C-alpha cells in the first residue's frame, strides 16, 4: 500500500450515503415511491432511481440527440402506450426497434385485441384453437398475422403507385399515417415526424409481406438510406443519449453507430440478460466503453429487471424530477 494512501479519507468517501429503511402507505405517490427506492438502495432499487436521474438529465439536455431502442416483445403488453407517450411527448429523436414491434403495433393499432393469459397454458391446445402465446399474452391467430398482412398489402399497393423504392423509415411513416390509435408507436412517430429505424425489417410479418408482394406492387426496400440517416444524426449531434430496453439488434444498432461519435454521453439499459455468456444483450455499459460505444465520461446505469415493471417506475421518476426541476 503506498504511503500516501489515506485509509480514513477513502472510508469517508466510500461511506458517504446511508441505506435508509422505507415504509409504504396506500397514499404514496409514484414520485415518493421512486425516491424511496433511491433511499432503500437494494438491490436494483437504487439503479431504478439512478436511471430516472440519468434519463431526466438526458431528456433535459437540449443539445443531446436521443435514441429510444427496444425489442418487439414488450409491444404486445400495455407498455406499448407508454412507449408511444415517450415519443409523442418529444423525449426522443429516433426509434430503433425490431420488426416484431411493427407487427404488434399494426395489429393492435388497427383494433385487434391481445388478451391476458398464463405462462403454463398447454401450447398444443392453444394451437388447436388457433391462439398464439407470447409469454403470458394471448393473441388470436386472426388478430396477428392475418391482420398485419391485410394492412401491409393495402399499404404497399397504395405507396407502390407513388414510387417503387422506399427506405424502411419512410414505409413506417406511411404506416403510422394510416393508424388512428393514440397508443400506436407508429402513429406517435408519424405525428412527431420521428424516424423509426428497423434494421431487421424482414424478420417478421410486415417485412415478409414486402417480399411476398414485391412482384405485384414493385415496392423495394432501400436499406442503405436509413443507415445514412442514422449516421447524419449521429455526426450532427453535440451529445448522444439512449434509453435501451432489452438487447439484440435494436440495442446493438444504437450503440454501433454511436461509436462514430466516440460513444454515448448518456445510457440507460433495462435488461434481464446476463453478461456471463458474452452476449451483446447482456453486455453492461462498461463493456461498451472498451469499444468506444459509450464515452468513459458518459453517465450510465443498467437495471437488471423486467421492463414491464421497471420502465413505468423509471419514467415516473424522470417526470417527477423534471417537474421539480431536478
């Protein structure tokens, strides 16, 4: 141990904040609850509070270009409305997601209901009665594939008469224009003129319909133009921030292009994936620093938890902090 190493000074610095016991009453507000999570600190509770702080700072930074990245599975849940709210309220400048998001948003946005189910239902039985299961969400067959196919075919026929080559974000802008549901992600993005980037567009029903209807509509997808659009946004940004829910291509596409600007300045991850298998989905923000996808000085936190529980808390905490000017 070096002679100049001061144990008492180090202990004082490390032991700066006390863990506080909390109690809950029926009258508690979401603002009070998230603040109490910060006091309790254990174990992901403190991360939820810190995520609210970083998200608040990021969304209040007028010079930061902000990306919202998420996987399609959560769009089958009630979080769809919250994601649309974040877009419509102007917290983000671009969305990066998967084709699953587009499928679920179109299906539900055109009036096709999803239902509460259970993880333990007999899947062979569900198949026999033509019901899909996504976790504990139930989706009647006619409310998913058939609904998405009908909507997409009509869309392709209409836009094919205008021009033949479209970027994915342009296609999705046109899709959002044709959806009237206020809880629709695509509708909110259309209203705010925010691009929705889906690098894996062919990995789902919407993308499949582009392929199946190519001969009759002539519509082709220009994948490169959206990548150029992302690059332009990244290079034009003074600072970069991202809320990244889940992993896979939506996460990596966001941080991949961020490295062209020396990395994100703000990053909030919400995930249930672990880092110990070396996967991108489980990789923590600190690993992104080694790749130049997050600045060493960037403010970041990872929340290991189910997004359907934690995202409403984190957003609620952010809104409370913003209201207080904190």
